[in-house]
C-alpha cells in the first residue's frame, strides 16, 4: 500500500509541476505550454482517471516502475497507454482493421520509446519496461505472422500448371524410350522405330519473363505481412521473423515437390531402383527442375521482395533459407544419377537431365546471386558437370557395347540383325542432342590424345572436317559394319551372307536418310553406303546364280546348235531345272524387308537369268521339243521363270511341285 501511495504521489507531483510551470516559468510562455499539453490529447483525462482510481487498484505500469526502483523522472503517458494495450492484448491484430491499427500503433510507440531511451542511459528502469513490453509484442506478432502466412497460402494448382503454354513446352512426351540393354542381352528382334520420350529443348525466358504468373500468398494478406515484418525487423527480431517465414515456406515448397512426384531419396536408394522406376523418376525430375526454378522459386523470390521491403539482407537470408533445401533435394538426385551405374539405356534421360539443368543454371545464378547463395550455384554447376561426364561415359559404354556384341545366333532368312536396329534407332535419337553432345565431346577431346584404335579404320577422309558427334557416329557405324561382317560369316550359304549384309547396310542408309542424320553425316557418306549395297547385290548374284547361268552356256556342247548332242542338252536342262528349283526352294524363305530393294534385286536377277534362258532355249530348245518327254527337260517357259522370280525374298519357303510340264 505504501508503494501504491508513493507511486500516486509521484504522478500527482509531476502534474502539479506542469501546472506550476504554466504560471511561473519565465522561459516558456503560457500559450506554448498549453500547446505542448494539447499534444497529449486525452491522456490527461486518462491520467486523472488513473489517479482517482488508484485507491482501489494499482496500474501495471506503476507496479513495473516500483519493481524496477524507478526514480522521480517523468514517464510519457503515451508510453503508459501503449504498454497497457500490449500487455493486456488478447485479440489477434487481424480481428478488424481498427484494432490492428491500434495494436501496431502501440508497438510503434514502444519501438520509438526504446529508440529514444537508447540515447538516455539514465532512464534504464523505463527502458526495462519498454523492452519487456516489446518482447511481449514480438512474441504475439511472430505467432500472427506465422498464422497469416499459413492460412493465406495459395494451394499449388498442378492442373493449371500443366495447362499453361510454358509447361507444355517443357513437358515429357507420352512415349518413352524403349531401348534394350546390351548388358542384359535383351535384344528384341521386333525392335523398330523407337521414339524418344525426351524433354523438349525449348529454352524458356529468363527470370522476369511472362510465361506463367503464380501467386504464393493471397494479395489481401500482403499488407499485414509487410507491416508485421517491418516492425519485427525494426525491433531487432529479424532472426525470429526469418525463421518463421522460412519454416512455413519450406514446408510449402516441399509439398509442391511432392505434388510434382519428387521424393526424398538418398544416393544409395537411387542406386537400388530398377531401371523402369528410375526412368519415371528421372522424367519427373526433368519436369520439376524447370517448374521449381522458373516458376516456384521465381515467385518465392518475388514474395520475399514484397514482404521484406527495404531490407536487402533480410530478403536474401529469407529466400536462401527457404529455397536451398528443395534445390539441394533435386541436385542430390542429379548427383546420384551422375555417379550411378552406366548403361546405354540411361543415356537419353541423362542428357535430358543435363539439358534441363543447363537451361535453368543462369536462373539459379540470378536467384542465388548473393554471397550466401554461392554454395547453391557451385553445387548446381558441379552436378551439371557430373551429368555431362556421365553422359559421355555412357556414350562410350554404348560404343564399347556395339564392338563387344557377339551374339552367335544368325537372323532367319538374312533379315536385319537386332544389333543394327538397336544401334541405328539409338543413333537416330542422339541427333536430337547434337548441340549438347558436340559441346561435351569437344571438351573431352580437347584434353585427350588421339585414340588410334578409334580412327584407324582404313579410309578416314570422311572423318575430316566434321563435328565431334558426327565423327564419333561415323566411327560407331564403322564398328557396327565390322561386327555385321563377322556375323555374316555365320551363314553357310555365300549368297545369304550378301543378302544379310545388303539388308543391314540398306537399313542403315534408310535410317540416315529418314532423319537428321543425313545432315550430320553428309551426302558423301550416304553415297558410299549405297555403293556398298550395289556391291553386296552383285556379290549375291555371282554367288547364287553363277551355277544356274553356267548351265545356259555353250561350253561342253558341240560347235553349233545343230550339232548339239541331245544327251548333253538334256543334262543341261535337267541341271538348270534342278538349280533353279533349289534356289527357289531356299531363297523364297530368305527375306528382303524393304519392298523397293526386293524389287530391284528381282529385276537384277531377271536381267541376268531371263535373257540367258531365252537365248539358250531359242538355240537349243528345238532339239528336244520334237522328242518324247520333252516337258521333262524343258519344264519352264520364259513367263514361268519370270513369275517364279517374284516369289523370292518373301520369307516364306516354297517348293515347285505341280507346275505345268511342257509337252505333257
């Protein structure tokens, strides 16, 4: 009670001193003093009420002053009122605009008091009260800042994102790369025209572009967030403000990544994933890295700039603490892929990842441009380099796999070998990555000695003055051709060896002509392979039809057709028939898949066989036609042979059983 009376006496004494000054001061006139007092607004009436009610209760401010051992110095009534409002506040500032304004005004009053008292050391007891009130206010504002951020977060609309033109340009096509794996031996004979499910390499605009706008927080909440942040920073509570902001926004970004299909996986977990599942995760990563950097983090940076106006350091710290976790999560997956087992089917997806990261790397540099962000930029560059090394290493593994492939089972009918299909479909897809691979190969070759094992393949004139990728693909196809030469020797029939080589080289040429490979390899390269096809066709004719044609020559017969021995003629026709029927039986089962090539080959056979048969039949047929059983020897007309030649190379073996016999 004594303390209460003492406090009241001090307040009363202060008021009396003010009144006395109005009457006696020689330095300040009465009008000036009245003006000063008018600035207190209604606080004197509050002071009067405070004094009249002191007999029944003791104000919190008086208790605080007494507890601190306050002296007789005067305490601004505005501070008293602000302190009371803050210490007894129960409603959230956003309950209504008026109360919010009143609360923040009280906080401003306390902040101003602490700033003023910092230059007046003699007011330590009042400073203690001000700091206590400020601490109370900051705890409340911290909770309110978190609450506003959470309830006003705009849900991540993946559907709208997918519908945007920007994302459609960054999407993965529905078809996937279906490439068999050499190391597992899964070479599919039905493999044909595989499609790339690759990432579309359309470069997006840099930060600040208008591809897609995204609100992370509802605009109506931005003023309150900015006002609260401003007061927390001004009060020296910027660390607490940053912690609240970054913790809330980190959770939101983590949820966004989860919606995009990105999981938190360790390097060991990534390495244990089966290829089909890993392929899906890599595709999602490619998509997510664009969305995260170009859209989410760009919007996050903008949000920081709007909330933490006027404080560059706080903006940078808050953004860094918010964004680095999700960026590192993506980079960790990229690193795991880069150091994983290298197998040829991974190359396209690794190149997609490389291009996606390379595409957003300038944006990462812009987003994390401050000193604290150097670590993120450095990590991103390191992962990019790792993916580049993995891509080239995987490409080299592919080259080695082509050289090592040693399957011993010949293809039925001299068909196109699965190795040829594999390599050419693979190479055809690689053309889409020409710019990337040229850059990576150029860097690789600039630091290496020439590899004679890869260049000593006979005439290397075609390897001169070409891009690194073109040179490597030329050498790769040479390796394929050498492998096919070896596989052709698995066929006992020499004619089939050349059919096999002709089919495969023709397939290689068609794949080049039907794609961007022709621009890469050049017209001269194509002409050279077409020459090889003609050589194989000529060698086939020689191997398969020389014996047939030898039956239609004059050697061994008498000097003129009139003196030809009937016995010798019968033997010649019998041999011709037997040879032709044997070729028909065997080579109808051979397969030339390309219709045009098949037709050209039949025409070449006809141009060799039919004129020879016509001439032989014209010169010697009359000697046998008048005799008994002439049809036994002259079985086929010229039209018969021409028709039967059309049955060759269809892949279905046929036998000449019940043909029409001439003369029967």
